[in-house]
């Protein structure tokens, strides 16, 4: 009840995808009607943040605390786990980035369990909320992946532009 899994293959290396999925302030770009409130300092176990979703004074506060934090090495996998600690939502999220065999792409795996509190009400509403949450997070994960791919393309374009400028007739070493 309340659980879903979203898996995507994204055309960027794991460290770049990690940078996108852990851009906590960026969640406001991907989650409709959401602003973010973040703890100070770098992300670590025990660090918290909240997504505030809604209009005006009618807002849902999704408080989360990092319980596991393992950034990827240069070419390896990385993962984190969050627990929902707010008054209205219970559950957890587990996200991992893993290199594909070629090392140039990432297998992004997003697992989440979201249950409304009080739990008995959440169980009663689960047939409706589960479908909504899975559809919403599929769009969010797709938006994250698209942003990571765009950033990678812009970075590659900038590098190729600078190489072309450096290879002209007046380039150093000519």
C-alpha cells in the first residue's frame, strides 16, 4: 500500500544524475505548486528538508529526514534514503543511481512509499492516492532526467565550442 517504483535509463553518468536528484531546491521546479525549505549545511544523515505544496494558506508540508547517504564515487553507484516525518504524510523514499554497462548512462531507481496520516485514513484512501502519487512522481523523475540530459548537452556544447576556438590559426602552439 502506498509504494511505487520508477526506473529510468538516463543518458548521463551517475554523478551528474546524482547532482540533479539531490538538488533539493530544484524540487520546486519539478513538483507543481511547491516551494522548498532546507536545513543549513551540506546534506548528510540527519539533515532535513520540506516540500510545501499548495496555494496560499492551503499548503501540504512534506517533511523528510535523510537516514542513509552514499554519494557515488567517480564512476560508481550512489543512493540515499529519506523518511517522511511530518504530521500529514508517513513513508519513505529510496533513490539510487547506478552506472550502466557502458558507464555513460545511469539507471535511476526511485522507490517511494507515501501514506496519509492517520494511517487508517491513508489505507482507506490508498486506491486513489497510490495512482496519483505514482503518476506525479513519474512526471517528476522524467523532468529530473530531462534536466540532467539538457545540462549535459549544454556542457558538452560549451566544451566543443571552446575547443573549436582554441584550434584556430592563432591558437597557442601554432
